[in-house]
C-alpha cells in the first residue's frame, strides 16, 4: 500500500507552475484528440459515400496519432496522481492536494488560473464545498 502524501499550503503552491504546464498539455492533447475524432468521422463518411479506399492510410495514421495522444494524456494524469495530487477534472484544470488540518484530512483545492492555493474543502464535499483559506 502506498503511503499517503500530505501537502502544506506552501508545498502545494510550489507545485502550481508544474501543474499549469501539465494541465495545459492535457488541454492541448484533449483538443487534438477531438480534432482527430472529427477528422476520422469525416474520413469514414467520405469513404462510405464514394466507395473508394484511398483513405485507409490516412485513417490508420489518424488512429495511431489518436492512440499516441491518449497514451500521453494518461501518462501525464498518472504522473500528477503519482505525485500525491488528485486530478479531479482535467478539462477544468481542477486538482486537490491532501492536507492535514486540525488532525483530520481535508483537501486544498486549486483550479487552473488561480495564482495560488486559496480554497480547501472536506474530502466528501468536492468543488461545491470549497471554502476560503483563513490563516
């Protein structure tokens, strides 16, 4: 069993620049995957409507590029999770950092675009239960 990692606010804040880069790459990969899916759908439609098989190589290339992008996205998400940070919503850029507060585990909550850790929530509360950090 893996040991639970807990972050202080300062430690979580130090991870933000790295997280921003990872989440930007996830966003870029997601957009590329969506573009590839549309391209593949168009190729399939073109192929079925004209009876030609000239799109076979293009479709194979598309599928490989899509698989590579999905694999890279999974690796980035795993790297974030392996660091002890919980990737909650890759599309929104939402992560949680486990922390100990008053003897119990809660999450420091960060959303891409925020300059620092400013919120926390109970483990079972999620984003809707975000509360401002009070020092």
